[in-house]
C-alpha cells in the first residue's frame, strides 16, 4: 500500500505519489518487501553495505 497522499496532478506530492505508484507497479515477486527496501535505501544516512543491515532500519517495516 502506498502511503503518500495524492493531492492531484501538477504538485510535488502528486508527482511523487505517481512515481511511487508506477515504481510499485514495475515490481513483481515480493513487491512489498522490495518497495520497503527501496524506501530504506533512500532514507539511509550513508552507503549501504548489506541488505541484512538495511532490513533492520525503521523504514523497512518488516525488520
């Protein structure tokens, strides 16, 4: 489930929601886990060394 509010076309929130929806649509197997990993990568404070450590971050809700 996408948690970004879609306020309509032409605004930054709507553009972000549309991008996230399109990205989510491109994922197939395990799409929820992959989508949450992508969120965790984008919110990481520095370089990501392993998916194991990344899966323990707050943004990755399955950890």
